[in-house]
C-alpha cells in the first residue's frame, strides 16, 4: 500500500471512531466540549486492550510491517516504523476531527 493511501485510511478510520466518540460524549453531562471528549477518550483508549490488540496492529499493517502469525504485525523496517508513527498521528487527528465535526451538545 502506498504511503499516502495508508495515511488516508488511518485518518478516515480515526474520523469514524471520532464520530462514535462524539455520539457517546453527548450522553455524558460532564463533557462540555469536543476537546474534553477527545481528552477523555484518548486517556482511556491508549491504555485499553482494544488499542493495543486491534488499533496498533492495524496501523502497523498499514505501514507495511510483516506478521509472524500472531496478528500483531511486529516485523518492521526503520522506514515502516517511521510511517507507523505518522499513521498513529494521522489516526488521532482523524479522531479529533470526527469529534469536532459531529459535536452537537444539547
């Protein structure tokens, strides 16, 4: 997969997640802004098993890393690791944008 295509996929995936986060945040009275919704989600998500076992391996796969059979895609070149870090940033940028674009606190 080409670099730009991988970055776009990571961003769009994050944006879909952000949309879901915004919908959930609407039901939590203590969350009053998109920034709070993002911070609240990010804080819990980066420590979650889902993030470690689903999100990060998928981003490594998008970076072109190879899988040893465990579904973790941990065999990466230096170039792939650099792209992986860009993909993480792009994913979180999408999450934030998805929250902002779907923010309608009543």
